[in-house]
C-alpha cells in the first residue's frame, strides 16, 4: 500500500530503480546471536529515503549501508541501545520508528490513556444518568393528573 | 471526441449538483413538494452524466488514445487489456472521477429506492449529498481534470506502474472508495436529521443499511490492500501502520462504532446525539484519509508546499465539511433528547463501551499518524511514528474490546442480571483459558502473543457461538423447538455471529503468524538442499523468460516435506516501459501455513540469495476479514431493512420524566 501512495502522489517510478533485497545474505553476521540482535535493531530504524519502511525490509542502498553499520557497531561490542544512540547521533530522531518517551512526545504516548479516561468519564456519567431516570410509567400527563387527584381523594 | 464528451459531462454534472444542493433544501424548508421532488431526477441525471464521463475515459484507455494526457502518462499499447480498464483509476485524476461516480451512484440509489423515505428527509439527504458532490466535482474539474489533451500526442504511453498491474491492487481502490464514499450517506442522513431536529428508530433503520454497505466495502478494500502487500511487496508483511493504511483504517474503526451505536438508536431510542456525531466523524475520517493521501502532505510538509493547489482544495473541502458538520451538530444536537432508561449492566452499556474503545483507538491512530506533521509544523524537527508505536498504543484497546465483546453482546437490553447472563459464557471462558495455557506450555521459547491471541480468539468465537446457542435456547428447549427458533432467527443475528467470529479468526491468524513465523535468508546454489522448519528446499534452476510487457527471472524451487512435495516459482520482473523491478514471491498457500519464497540477486561469489518463510495460519487473517464482511452482508439483507419499511410513528405519549 505504501507503494500505491508513492505512485499515486508522485508518479515517479525512478525512485524504485535499484533492484536489491531487504537483508542480503552477504551482510549477515556469522554469530547468530549478534545477527538476531541486528535484526531487532534494524526493524526499529527507519529507511531515510523510503516511505515509512524500516531498514530491515527496505531495498534501498542507503538502508543496506545502515544495516551494515548496525552490524559493525554490534561486532565492536556496542549494546543495542548504544547502536541506536550512535545512529540517532548521526541521522537524528527521524530514524527512530518508535518515538522517544521524552519531551513533547510524552503527549503522544499519553494520548491514548488520556482520551480513554476522558471518554470513560463521559461514558460512565451517561450510563449513570440513564440508570437514574425514572422509568416510563406509561401514563401521559392527563393520566398522571387524574391519578394524582384520585389519590388525593 | 470522447474526451470532450466526458469533459462536457462532468461540467453538466456539476451544474446539476448545484441545483440539487439548493432547490430541494429550500423545498424541504418551505414544504414545497415539487421543489423537493426535484432531488430525484437531478440525482439520477448526475449518475448518468458521470457514468458517461467514466465510460469516455475508459474508452480512451482501452483504445490507447495518447492524445489524452492521462492515458499517455499512465497506459501503454502492450499493456494487458484488463489493466487498461483498471488503469483508469490507477492514477490521481481517474480515481477522483471514480470517487465522484461512486458518490453519484449512492445519491441515485437513495433517489431511486428511497420512495419509502419521508419526502422532506429524502430531499434534505439528497441535497447534502449534492453539496459534497459539488465540492468534489469542482475539485475534479479545477484541479484534477482527467480529460486534458496533449498537443503532440506520443506514439507510446509511459505505461502503468508495474506494482499496480496486479489483480489485488486493481480492485483495491474501487472497494475502498465504495467504503469511503458510502459513509457520505451516513453523513448526509446525519445532517438532514440535525436540520429536522429529529432522530428516531425509523431514521436509524434508514441509515444502518447504507453504513453497513459502506462498512462491508471498506472491510473488503482494506483487506485486499493488506493481502496485496502480503504477496507482492516481497517480505510477507500484512500490515505496516503506514499513513495510507491508517487513512483507511480510521474510518473503518469509526464506521464500526457507528454500526453498533445505530443499533442502540434503532432498538432503544437512545444514544442519538452520539450516533449523529459518529456519522459526521466517520465521513470526516474518510475525508481526512483522502486529504492525507491526495495532498502529498504525508511525504513531508514541504512536498505539500511545493504543489499546494490540490492539497489546499481538499483541505478546504475538509474544513467546510467537518466544520460545517460539527457546527450543525453543536447548534442542533440538543434537540436530540432521548428518555429511555437502562441499567449499568445492559446491552446498551456494552455498546457504549464498544463505542468508547473503538473511538479512542481511532483517535490514537489519528494522533500517531498526524504527530510527525504536527511536530514538523510546530518545531521544524522531523520525527517518525512507526509500527512500534501503534503496536504498543493501539493493541491494548483491541484486547480490552475483545475481552468485553462476548459479555456485552450476550447481555439483554435495558437491565441484565450479570450472573444469569454470564452462565453460558463460563464454559467458554474455561475452554479459552485452557487452550491458551496449552499453547503456552507446548511452544518452546515462543512469544507471549501466541497464548494470549489463542485465548482471545477462542473466547470471541466460542462466545459468539454460545450467544447464538442462547438465542435459539439450544438444549434449554426440545431440539425441534431450537431448530424452529433457528429458522426464525433474523438475519442480523446470523450477521452478528459471523462478524464477531471473523474478528476471532483475524486474531487467530495474526497471533499465529506473529509468534510462529520461521524465516531463513541465505545464498544457495543449484541443487543445494537445506531445511527450514519441517521443509526441505532445493533451488533447481533460474531461467530468463519474457512476459507480455515485462522480462522475467524465474527460479524453480523444489519444496519437500514428509507428506508433500511441490515446485514453487519465485520471480523477479522487470517492466519494459519503466525499467522497474517487482518481486513475485513463490507462495504455496494453505489453511495451516504458507510457504513463501523470494528470489534475490545473483551473488558475486556464485549462487542466488533466497528468502524462505513458513507462515503458519496466515491466511486466516483474510479468511477472517471475509467472514466479517459476509456477516455485514447477511445483516444487510435483514428483513427489517426491506419489509417493515419503517413509517414514522407519531410521538408516543408518555409521562415526560422530570429532568
């Protein structure tokens, strides 16, 4: 679907020019544990020249370079967070598919719970108001008056 | 010649839309019958005109008339005929013409089949519908004219983007548009109701089938897009939380909420104002989706600024529709009072919870989708909000929704005894939890999503069946009596059990494939065998072949297991006109698993890169969406929408409760 977007909006087929695959076998590390970590990290990093694609899935050359960079850092002994920080330092927060929990982004992360609380208050008060209303007696105004006068007698 | 006729037709359609937007509305206010009646022929003529325009454009594509700019830019002589047809809407201008045509189809349908509507309501609905038509026809004519001619036509067109030359994607836009535009009916009914200051059970009955139809199309459209992404993009993902996907998913969520709240209006005559608001919001989300996709604002705020004409126009439509709709709502919603009463534990409360969760989850998707734009606009910084955010922020709402669903839907209207209502569900709950525990103990080192997913899937499917059994008093009354009840059960009850079970199947498919997928990436040579999961793979050969308008590199892979043996042919295609490569995965589809192979590049050291996936139960995602849509369709044919043509009852005289 993301390609559909590109096509419909930009109509520039040229941008899909270089045929390649996502993760290439030649890029992969021999150490399965490190490779598995590299895959996890890659899935959280954005391909900078693509539409909302992570570098693990992307076919672009730049994504391949980043994948290799991630693996280099891992081989040199960086922690997962260390690798991510290294890349964010160079390319900015834009590469993070998962926004940080800091600054204005707190509002983003809190939006769901906040809306749920607000909506929940509304829903609960609505339900309670429905419960409190007097049930329909089946009498219209005249009948109610009549009943009242009968009771008075 | 044909292009000019088409051009003429869309201009005429705009004129008729303007007439239809004004005259019937005045007629309805003044009570002039002949003014109101004008809405019917104008709606029908609009449909005929737009149908002609669409036919003219289609003809230009089929005969490859490259003097039409759009055809030259998006078609080619050697393109297979079917894609000459579908190429009509595989571009911006053509798809906007399709949008207008579908809008006119819905309008004409109300005009033609709405004889049982009160004349004033019908006039107002069609008038509002025509206002939307005016906006989008103007957008088409002034910013996105599909009929522009070229002075010097080329001999060959530049061809259709190869990714769009695919049956799944060819059908994806029309379905999605039928859904988007179908929601305009709900909007028009809502505005008409606000003008009249009256929403009653009859109104809900008229609105529900249109919303239901739109929802079915939207479900199918989203599902087709997801299926296409799965088999075409080459790594077997089925949902990416891409802004374009979100654009169709948000209206779906709101429409789902609307379907449920409309039931409350119809059966219990309450939740009226909220339902009207949802109807306005559902179409608003469709428009936001259109704006996001059509304006280019998604790529970046800057891309939007470089060619802002279309974007500004859609933004204007958006502002007028949403602003106008919400203003009407603010002014008139207080007229929509309801006095019916229900207890805390009741079907009504269950549906309120459903609406709360669906609306908040739609809002979360909206916030997540818009956040990068907001931040870039406010601070100039570029950030991304990707799948990890949506997985974390959206999924919990769905989990709670699914946990509550079987309980909410089995509760009786008005007042429930929770203990008694839950009786048929305790067994279901026990089975579901046991199943989850079993899955958890059996899988080795798998992810927690599997046991949770299986529990929820079983809970919702068995819960729906238990609810169904409860309805026919299965084993409570003699078998024959149950069967008689089964025969008498309204179609909407069948629809309910199907739609809810479909949801369960989707969860089953998603959690299976997420937890248990096996992936293998390696370089392989001819004749080399290797194992992935319980399968053995051998690359037999790779051949160069020619397709109709593309060249092919096709691998032949032998796949063997203890019980079966088959050949798969993963391909890479290079489309001649664009020199653009696409992947065609070799997929063996099955109910228990897909075997999915992607052929990569020839490696310098010899051999080919190859990716292999075993995807357990992945097809149940789309089987689930089909079952869900089928549920909608069955519900659509419920008797009450056809026969009991609801006549508006006079105001019931009851003792007005003190407030």
